[in-house]
């Protein structure tokens, strides 16, 4: 990975935007400053562009680093079209169909290396986190949060794929004929059953009451409606990751996002994957992340060090 004295990572999420200023080291990153603010996506596309650019400026200034001295990387939801560079497949839907990458570069006035946020997560965990022992193989990073995404790191570098959609396992169907339509326009997507909001909505449909993901998980043995929602989630997890393993057979899988904090996902969830995988045993390590919800911004900073953009 090419070195850079200063790197700035930007993680543009649906609810929060985070910026880190760091020095690149052989071991990873030496962090000087890390800050986060609400994304406020309800204010619309133009506000996100200007707010993100302003946040990068203020954070770098607070760290005492001039933008011309640094390389900048940005992780964001979704990808871009190969013709036109317009955002696609983003669950921050106001970005879709807009030239966000071009507009952020223009607003900031400096080059930026971009990639999908899940790719940044996978890159950080492969270099600095739970999947570091498997970096020279294939690491599949999984985001289970407000949406479901994934990223592939091969021999320490992001593998984006020819169309920039490598790792997008959240939008392959696991339950054909299932009710409800994903924002992508299809039915049966993994995201409809594994994202935090989807699990909470399933519980509400069953019970008529609202509850948080954590409470649903805690009450699953006491509440038949919670048990039903969790059962659907576990089955989607098992089917979806078994499909990934059957196709990619990665060296390791690392889980991130709020849903991955459900403890039973790491034993019962693994058992469910083993039930569906095309093998008589499951040897693939399925790891909890080591970097928490800042893995994305750290991966964006590592991306900046290479100067690559997918």
C-alpha cells in the first residue's frame, strides 16, 4: 500500500458523517483527530455535499493539517454508473442519480479517492482489525445496519469488480415470492430481512407494537412475536451467507453494523449458515469486527493512502 504522510478519511453514512485525520504507518494509521456529525440527509442532496465539504475543512484545520498536504478518501453508500459517474444503489436515496463524487471534489477543491462504504469497512478490518490474519487471502466484509452491504478485499486491496458491485450480497434474493419490495425494485432481497429497520418492522407487523432491535433480541425467548422476527432474520442470514461462501469461499468473513451486535448471531447464526452451505462442514471464520462503527472512516483513510478509486 503506497504511503502518504497525511491522510483524511470521510465516512458518509445515512445517519452520521465521520472524518478522521491521520498519518499512514506500516501498521495502519496514527490518528490525529476524529470527529462526527449528523448527516441530516432529510435536508437533501445539495446540503449533504456542502455540509460534507465544510466538515472536512474544519476537521483538517482543527488537526493542523492543510488539505494540500493530505490525500483524501471517502466511503459512501452505493456505487456509481460506469457511464456518467452517477450514484446508484444507495440507501441514502437522495444521492441516487446525482454526480456526488464530482460535486464533492468541486466543493472541496481537491482530489478524492472514493469507494463504497462496505468496501472501506472490509479494508479497515483486513488491515487493522479482526481479519488482519487473513489479509493475504480473500476477506468478505459484511455490514448489517440500516441496510445490508458487503465488500471484498483480495490480498490487502479492495476488489470492486468490473461494474463496481462486488460484494453487494444485500440485493440477492433469499426468499422468492416474499411480500414487500426493496428500494432497489426487487423482492426477496437479503436487506428486507437482515437490516435493523426490517427486523423492527417485522416485529411491528406481528405484534402491533413497536420495539427496538436490541429489545427484540433480548425478548425472543419470552415473546412469540420477537421469536418469529428473529427466526426469519436467522434464516435469511444463513441462506444469504451460505450463498456467498458457495460462490466466493472467502478466507474469512467479518461482520459489522448494529445487527452484528446480537450475540446469538455468532453461534446460532453460524449454525444456520452451516445448514445451508454446499459442504459437509463449515470452516470459514465468521468474525465480529474489532474496529466498531469507525471501521468505515478508517478504511476511507487507508483508501486515501493508495489513491485508488472504484
